[in-house]
């Protein structure tokens, strides 16, 4: 199955059902199918098989059309994160070797300024005019005829990682990888025929696969150009949204929105979340305020979607008193296998910690242009995720920490997530991240960056005392920095490498 077969199938089954809503624009599945076909035929006039097509745009329907249309043409989509600096964008475009750059009007000046730094780009296409050729001009000369088949093992997307722990890498995802990831989620999510799913993240992120999960089930997807609480609340009521996906930080900020309890959530049936763990108090408050169910997905770019699912029934159990489940990431999804292994790649027993490995058709083929990194990422066909986890007797997986986020202080391993959970329990803490910085005496010292709730006061001494009540001394942060906000990528994940770089120079005063 090819990526664009998702839309082809939905158009056959539900030709007149809405596939997309965006501001004043709507597209049925038949219209989306025809747009995808025309996009593919148009791109074949300016690019050859296997060429990379980079896209720099905010959220809009054309971006979704390119999700399907670029791979349908036998080309490779390279989504660009519009929040990156010009230098970072130039680096990714050059590394990918993109021959075509498609850009929306708000980034036209930026790309014009980069032209001399990206010699691989032969053609710049302006979505709103401009560039070497406009998107409208390309589409004007092509039809919506059925497309020829390409190999489902061929690369469909190259998605650059967010760089939460280091420099970005180009993850190669084939049609088979992406369709498997999409199908796995469709199996586990409850998406009735009348689903209206409000997608709130930038489409440049691999999380955009959520759009395709809904389209596989012929469900309607609503798009937001740029998320803010007011727009979200208005669209939920106006479009009678039944499901949405949010990062835990977005849920927390939404719960603090003035008058949130007075808004209309009558249509909302479920909220999916991911990107990071959700504090227990945020989950409980969300269930109460939104009056809907929750489910969680855990994945990574290299998997083209989720591999663990913590479902609605699991959340109900947790809310009913099985509080240990609030720390769970879920159970393995249907189409992939996982293992938990020690440092010698030996399987550990339930309850023991180890690294999670994944095998299955959703696993990436490798990193673009990085054979050594690709080889290091695999262990006898299993992808090394870098996540330290444990499994209980039911097979439920609990994320202990990222291997690179584990702080080793004085020979002791400190899980940053454990310390973060304690920080979140203080009523004045709105957001928190724990990380290690070099320390002459201890090797690494535990540091924390904390955002204080609006109209609340909190000092370092008080928060350290709070931690000492609940943590062993070696786990207590040696320094707590109070910040206005935490650096995050477009999916809501904290960029701990930025915090390490920012606060590493600070030395403890004895």
C-alpha cells in the first residue's frame, strides 16, 4: 500500500465526506484525491525520481496535499521546521540535497536570502506566487488522472529529528514504514465514522501522521494555522470537534485559561496526548474540566508514529484509583514488537530497567547520508530507541528516562523524569525540566529549570526543601533556575540540550 492510497481508498468509500477543514476552506475526500493527483503530476514536471522536495510553510491544506502528492510522484518529501534559524534551514536543505523548495508567502523573503547558500535547489515554488514558478502555474497544466505505482519500499519522507539530545538527523521513512505506523494507530484508536479531529500541531513534524490516521478511517480533520487557546476553544465549539491531540503542556496551559470551565466541550469525546509524560494532577483536572476520555501514544520520528498505546480504559483504571498506571506509557501496538534489554543486549525480567528496542515494518530504513549513525542505531535488526523503560507483569511499559537525559551524579543514576514528577507536585510549579550539567566533584550535578504559575511566588530554597521531603539527597537539584518558559520543539518536547548549554557555565558557590 502506498501513502496516497489512504486518500484513494477514502474517496472510494466516502466521496462526499469532508476530508479537511481549514478556516473558510473545506475539501471532500474526492476533492482531496484530485488535488493530490494533480500535485504529483505537477511535481514530475520539475523533478525526477527520488529527488527531494523540501517544504517550508505554515499549516494549510496544500501541505496535506503534499504529504501524499510528493511521494505519489516518486519523490521524497522533506518537511522543514519553520521555527528554525536561517542557518539551520540552509544546513538541512543542503544535507537533504533537495532540488525543489516549496515555500509559502510568509517565508518567501527568508528563502530568497538563502538562495546562495542552497545551491542544490534548482527550483523554488511559491505556494502563493513568487519563486521561480508559482504553485498555481504548475497545477494549471496537469490533470487529475490516476497515478502510476511506485515501490512501497521507496523513501516517501525524510523527516529531520528535533535535536532534543543532539544535532538533527534525516530519518528516512518509506511508504511501507508510514502506512504501517498509520495502520497501527488506526487499530488502537477509536475513530467512529462521524469523527471530527482537530489537529493542532505544525505539519512539519512527524506527528502529522495523525492526519493520515484519520484519513485512513475516512474521518474529517480540522487544521489550525497556529495554535492558541482562543482559536482552539472557538473551533471545538464551532466545528463540533469530537477528538483532538495535544501535548501535556498545552493541556496544562488550556486548563489555566480564564473561564475554561464555561466553554462548550459537549461534542468532545476524547483527547489524545503524547510528546512527554503528563503530570497526574493535569490528567485528573483535564478529565474533570473537559468531561471526555484520554488516550496516550508514545513514539518517535524513527518509528513514523507511535509504538506504545495507553488507552481510554487504562486511563479510566488510573482515574479510579490504580494510580501506578498514571506513570505508564502503554502497551506495544499491534504491528510492531518491543524488547527491553540490558547493556549486553540481554532481555531483562519484568520490573527491571533496560533500553527499549523496536522491530517491525514501521521502523525507519535509516538516517539519510549517515551510514555509521544508521548502523549504530540498530542491534541485529532491532532499533535502539534510547529510552530506558521497565515492564510490569501485565506488559505495561513505563518510561524511566531517555538514556541521554539520565543524570549520573557521584556514580548514582538519577532519572530526570522522577525529579520532574516531584517538582510538578508543588502547587506553584507550572512547568519543569531536570537535566545534568558538568560538575568537577560529582561528574554531573542535577539542575532544574522551573516556570512558576502566574500570580504565585516561589523561591529556590522552598522548592529544594519540597524535593528533599520526597527524594534521596543525591536526586535533589543542586540548582533551580526560574525561567519564563522552557525551550521546546514544535511537538512540545523540552530541548534539554539547550538548557544544558545555557546553564552549564554556572558553578556552585561553596
